[in-house]
C-alpha cells in the first residue's frame, strides 16, 4: 500500500512541475502532506501503536 502512495505522490509531483500555475503547486503541497499522513498511519498500523 505504501508503494502505491509513493507512486501517486510522484505522479502528482510530475503534474505540479509541468504546470506553471499556483494551483498546481498548492495542490501538490496539499497532496504531499496527505500522502505523508497516510504513510505515517500505515507505518503505525503495521508496527503497532506505541503508547505515549
């Protein structure tokens, strides 16, 4: 699953680099943060949640 998120992130990074608009860059930043969050959640689920 994490490989899929990395592939999607690369795809959106490519789209953001191709687009000259501010919207493309803002969308990439939002999606990059979203994919980082999903990656953290997947990592926590596979390794077990540690108590604080």
